[in-house]
């Protein structure tokens, strides 16, 4: 463990999310630890916020360390908010999920969508910080771009005209749902880390 750094578990098995978090948190004095291999936390909540809480608490209990969980997803207006909290399981692969949305949206002219991200930081079975961020956009007619993960190739950000998958990670950090949520929690997290060092 690096000297003076606080052990911090990113409670996620999604490699795309973990990569984004490592970038978002890179200037904080944290010693990143993967969540225990094979750990499968059942997401029984009905909202992003509830699921983020369930994951953060479970991983902090299991590891004994400060844990950050994210529950996130894409909500498409014309599909009554689907896939929403079911984003990860909407079809069997990222590619299938992307084409399922494109197919389902064919009859609609309204292509408005939004990404949401609930973050929760927990320790010792207790929620310490929680917040939600979002990013508004629309669904493209075909996938574009090679960066990012999940639904990034079909999500075009309002006003920019490019998909998340067409931007570099600095830009996604600046305007994306995860970056927006993180902006709301960052100063509180810094205070929390300082209090843990005392
Ligand atoms: P963990 O629960 O282990 O963190 P997960 O992938 O199951 O991993 P979620 O239940 O929060 O995570 O599901 C989020 C899904 O929403 C994710 O699998 C993607 O399909 C999608 N998603 C979330 N954020 C995204 C982003 O920034 N870009 C593209 N797709 C995203």
C-alpha cells in the first residue's frame, strides 16, 4: 500500500466504469483496490440511488475499506425511461444492447435520452456521501465512435453533436453524468479523506 494514501475500493465489476473513476479520482490521495473477485451483489433497488447504496455498503462490509459504488444507466424518453436501472442487463452484450435500443426507437421521432449516475461512498455499513448526476442528449441513428463503453456510441450530447464514444475521456469527464455527479461530491470527499488522515 502506498504511503499516506487511503485504501479505497471502486465497487464495480464494470471495467469501463472503473477506468473512468480512476481518471476522475486521480488527483486524490487514494490507494485503489479492486472489489473482491467473484463478488456478486444483487441489485434489488428500484432506483439508481438505492442500488448504489446497496453496492457500496456490501463492498465496504466485505472489504473493511472505504468503498465507492455507482449505479448508472440510460433512460430513453420514448421508451418510458427504459432501459433505466436495467441498462446493464437489457440484452446479453454491449453490442446487442445498442442495437436493441436502435430497433425499439425506429417507430419514434422523439430520440431524447439521458444518462444518470448515482454515487454512494460507504464505510463500516454506513453511507457517508451520496449524490446523483445526469447528462442530457439524444439517441443517434447508428453507432459512432470507438471510445468509452456500453451505450456510448449511440448517445449524442445536446449542443456538441458528438457521441460519448467520439470524445476523449477529458471531455466525457467534463460533461458526462459520472463527471457531473463527481463534481458534486468531490469537495466533500476531500474533506472526508482529510478527516480520516487525522
Ligand atoms: P457494477 O454494478 O458492477 O458497477 P454494471 O455494469 O452492472 O457494473 P450498473 O448496474 O450500474 O453497472 O449498470 C450500468 C449500465 O449502464 C452499464 O453496464 C452500461 O451498459 C450503462 N452505462 C452506465 N454508464 C455508462 C456510460 O458512461 N457510458 C455508456 N454506458 C453506460
